């Protein structure tokens, strides 16, 4: 058997709080999703004003980042026309997200989960996701 | 135009806290989902030990209860063989849940959202969902 | 964070071998799926003569058993007309399997994965799934 | 009626072994899927460390290659903006894969199945898929 470490419910609350604080600071209400290292949802919050379409997008960004152990914006670069991963955006029923805002949570070189943020620009989503990850890493 | 009242993010946190406390008391880690009156997810939490399969089930119970303004267990009774709603369980790609654990949140006769709980028996799920609704109603 | 143990690729091969041997012995070519404790596929084999329809069924039985930490035949009993989980069979887009042949793999009280078998009768599927689990447990 | 030749379970094991050996050699744990000429899954393996998101992607690359009798990277070229197959990547609910790593298995001009590999770069996936096909062809 393999032993793995993954985010627990308390970790997810830390991440939601960190992301929420950043979203409030920049004035963009967000949808924020936290998944474990198997890509399964642990926690989700839609801030007042967060977009309805962003519910699924945030969950799928987190799924992609934790399942692929890779930031979603990396897929954005790799999937441009002519690039090797062109067309990957519609994989897994469209769940594979290539837009920024999904980050894996890496601890000691292993992926323990992910976060996905949506409702702002890709840059804003990435900034808020980063704040969520940082809040968790600061607690270790 | 119509003015509607719906659960906000703070209400959802109250409901999660009430449901979580009840789940802890009965010793069953749960997946808990809160949706607004449009059936759209506001908040979700998988407690440590909550079932992976219950992620979608909790969300869909809440979707059903808020979207249909009706407890999911009412559909359970109405969808038995020979009953008028027989077969409804597979509607909406299987999202329409007829198992107990989904409750609408009614205020002054209007549905303002819903809660869905999964991971225990149907009775346990219903009890925890009830605790979530009560926590919100007590705050009004 | 939580530390969890899960089936690895070598464990999955042991389970496939055990299940395959049993299927050969009873003369029923099977589809056999192994998932980890997050419900994600680790290994799959369709024996020559296994049913095409059973590919998804075997995978979903294993997903259900590992994700819900429960044998699929237990859901069969609990979801009969009039029973509390009636209607659960169409949950998660129909992935929630209530037909026998899906078993969780429990080690020291924790679910580390699952197996799903399909192509025979429910009893045959359960027997072959049991053989797969036993082959793994005997290796510990 | 038509007589067709297709990969059997033993062929699939040869292909998995060939692909696994190559993946180990280049140091990239992969998801590897083998389908028959009908596009139906025969065998699958997620090596320890293979990506969760790559489970479906590997299966769909193999489905695409065997079902269309064409390498998935050929679709990548044909589906660039302005090219005739532009937009094909989202066909079949996103199952039609245009990223490299899916190869048909051709014998005497006929497609007898396919292989799909995912978790590395497109080039690595293609290399490992090639090794899987070669292992089978060498056995003829």
C-alpha cells in the first residue's frame, strides 16, 4: 500500500479563510473550492456576489490542479494553438481547466490537494488561490 | 420583476455549523451542502471521514430540495412503484434525489434555499439536515 | 493533514490475479476494476468474453464500494421499494451501483480501496470480487 | 457478416508491460489504457504516481485512436484554428482526444485496437504508447 497525506477539513477552512480575505481585499467576490489529492471536493464557498457559472469552474479548477499536480495556468500556456497540449481543455467532459486560478498544494514535493478560484479575471483568481495556499502553508 | 429572498454566505455558514455540530454529536461524519433558492451551491463541507460518493449526493439533495421546494423524503414516498412520481429518481441526469436528507429552507412560506446531507443512514442525514435548518431559523 | 493508506499498483495486480483465477475456475469471463480509497481507477481488466456493458458497471461498482466504504449489495437491500435508500441507484449520474459485485477493501477498519466485478450473475460477481479482496489481504 | 481481429486480454498485458517498462525507463509514472477495435476498454493501469486526471484522458486517447483508426496527434494537427477538423476536440462529450499519446494498433492494414497514455508531456506519452504497440507487434 501507499501512504499519502491529504488536506483535512480544518486545512480547507484555513484555505477558504485565506482566499476569502484576499478576495475581500481586492473587492472581488469569489467562488472558492478545495479538493484533496484525489481530486474530491472537501469544501466550497460562494461569496455573496460570486458568479453562478463559477461554481463548477472553481470546483473543476481545483480538481484539475490536484488531480494533475499542476497549476491550471500552466495548461493554459501548454494548450495554445500549435502547442503540444492543444485541445486538452475539453478533456474529461470539459472538467480539465486550463484557465488560471487552480493551484496544487505541494508539501515536501507531494501533492496533498488543490484550490480553485473563479469569478474574477484569471489574474485575480490566481492571486486569491495563491492566498489560500499560503494561508495553509503558513500553518505547517 | 420579482424580488426574492435567499440564503447568503453567512447564513450558509450558520447552517453548516449547526449541521456539523449535530453530525459530531451523533458520531457520523457527513457531507453537507447548502444551495440558494435557485438551486445553486453556496457552501459545502466534507467532514473528515465523510464519503466520497456523498459529495455529489449531498449537493444533489440540496439542489432537489431548494429547486423543488420540497423535502427529498417526500419524493421518496411519492415515487414508490405505483405512485404518481414513480421513476422521478432518475430525472435530471439522476440529480433529482428521493432519498431523505434534503430539506428546503422556508421563510414566510417562501423557499429561500436548501440543505442536503449524506454519509449516514437516511434518518441520520435527515436529522443533521434538520439541525442545519434550525440553526438558521433560530438566527432570524 | 490526514494520513491515509491506499492500494498501490502492485496490490491491484494481486487483486486482479485473485479475481481472474476465481472467474476462470467458475467459467465466467469477467470485467474487473480496482479503485483506490478516493474512488479513482487503479487497474482494470476485461477478460476475453467479458461483457462490453460490464466495463462501466465494474468500474462504477468499485467506485461505489470504495467511495462509500460499503458493499454494493448492501445498497441493494437498502434501496428496495419502501426502504430508506430507495431511488439511490440513479445517483451520481447512475454511477452509484446497488447490484452485488462491489466490495470495499478494509484494513484495520479503514477503507483503502475497492473492487468491482461484472459480467456474471450478482452472486458470481460477488464471489469473484471476494476472491480479489482475499488475494490482497493474504499478502499483508 | 464481417470477421474482425482484435486485441485480446493477453495482448493487452503485453502492451501494458511494454509501455510500463518504457515509462519506468524515462522516469514518468503513467496511466495506460488498451482498447479493442470497437473502442471498448480491455485493460488499464495507473502506475504509482500517475495522475488522477489522466485516468479518463488515457482511456479517451485509446478510445479515439482505436475508434478513429488514427493517432491522436494527427487530430492535433488537423484541428488547429483554420484547419478542417477545427473544434473536433470537444466532440463526443470531449472524449475525442487530439493530444498526442493515443495510437491505433494496425495489423495488415486493419485496426485491431489502440493504446492511450497520459501523465507526461505529449512527447513522453507518445513514446510510451509507441513502446506498448511495439511490444505487441514484436509478439506476432
